[in-house]
């Protein structure tokens, strides 16, 4: 299944040969790590809704699988459509040059068809949970595919703000499958994810500055420089500090540990004002941000397990 596949294709009269694996191509097409990272908040939203409504996972197993599979398929469709649309800039950026849309391993027509089909299937599956969950799913898809990928990504530094909305609605999908989402917990999850994505994305943009610049993508470090980016990262991280206190219903253990994570994040961001190696610092920020959000959301599950 992981055997190398050699593919020959013609482009403008030139014969090119690419080698790789089907598994690697699919992982790249669906942006595997991003897909998994977006599925976790859906699960946490669903789990916490059960906790606060007194429901059980076993009794709601059908809703659980519809929510998880439907949202994952929908997100996968959006990511595939992003690959389809961004093939021109992916050709320029070194980190994306092995995507099957760039190498030609998958034709663009097939990729477009896959993206549309998965988006429709995922949306329909969410409709079998609740209308509210399906609406949040559509909002996430629309902001990522239309407003971010096709409109703002190449033109405005606010592209990161728009893109953050799509990632932030994921726990709302999970919660809304069980109960109405106008509750302080899912609202706080949305706000945390929305704010967190800003410094997280800026760290990536700083590390890949030359690639984004070559591709003419309007990321903040490219347009406004590193100093402005560092200031904004600090402000966004500082905005995370009070948020755990709005989740007092998760208990003091969560508040204390989440606050320590926030303080650590803020300290790392402050170091950026004094560093002489911006690339190294941006890498540390990226690693901290990835672990920060994973630990924070898994902590929400841990403190609501029946043993507490």
C-alpha cells in the first residue's frame, strides 16, 4: 500500500516524472495533521455538551459518529478545495511543492470533484444531527473556502482573522449536536480557538516568510514586518489570560493549569522582543502553540471524566 508509484504526465509538451506514494499523496491532499487538529475540538465540544446536560456517550453514540464523521468529511472537503484553488501558489512555495495537485499525481478536475463531493456528504451528515450543528459546519466551510481561500488570503492581512473563524466553530458543531450552543462553555471554546489561531498562524508565517513573499500571499509578516507581527502575537496571547476564569464550571484544577499554560505562552512571546534569531523563536512559538491547544482541550476532557 505504501509502495512507490511512478507517474508520468505531459504538461505543455514536456514529459515529467514524479514518484511518491498514494498514502503520502492522500495525506498531503487532506492535510492530515490539520484535519486531525480540527476534529479534536469537535469531539471536545460534543463531550462537554454531554457533561453539562447529563447525557452519556453510549446513549448518544449515533449522534456522536454522525457529528465526528460528518464534520471530518466536511472539513476534509474544504481542505481539498483549498488545495485545488491554491495550486498556483503551492507551486511556488517549497513546503507545498509535493502536494499531488502540484506534482500532477492527481488531476485538478478529480481534486475539485473530490472536494465538492466530500463537502456535500459531510454537510448532509451534519443535517442528520441538528440544524444548528449543520449551520456551524456550513459557516466553517464557507469562511475557509470562499472568504479565506478565494477572497482574502492573497489580498489582505486580515486573511488570518477570517481563516480563524472556520477553525473556531468546530467545538460549536460538536456541542450543537447535543444542545443549543448559547452556553458560556461553547462560546468560550470558540473565543479561545479564534484568538489562539492568530499567534499560531503568525508563527508559521514568520518561519515561511520567504515562501509567502515569493507567492505574494498577504500574510502579516510579509506586509507589515516582524516587529508588528510580534506585537500582535503578544496582544492576542494576553487576551487568552482571562478566558479560563469564564470556564469556572470546569473546576479549579482546569483554571490553574490553563492559566499556567497562558502565562508560559505569554513569556515565550515576550522573549521574541529580545531575540536575535527570529526563525528559531518563531519555531519555539509554533511548537508551544501546537502543544498548548492540544493540552488545553484534552484537559477539558480530563477534568470532566466521571472520576472527578
